C-alpha cells in the first residue's frame, strides 16, 4: 500500500530545513548537529542543541505540514 499526498511536494529549501546546521542564539557560532531530536504528536520535529563554543542550550522547531 502506498500513501499519496500530492498536497505536500517537498521543496529543496524545505528539505534542507531538516538537516541544516543552526547558529547559537548566544554567540552566533555554528552548531552542526543537534544533541537530540524528537517527533512531537501534532506534527513537529524538535531539535535540541548545545553550542560547543559557549555551552548554551537551545531548541529549534520544524512544523510539518499534513495532508
């Protein structure tokens, strides 16, 4: 069985959101990989980061579109 969702056609820019590095909100250094990630019921992916340069913890949220 295949699920088809023509309403959601991933764009290159949107796909990069899932793998893109983030900048530290404190020191603006690049953070390459999150410490952990989680899927939140309701359609979000949360990435939890810790900056190697200053130790600041932060999170980013990616909202997923649903069909």
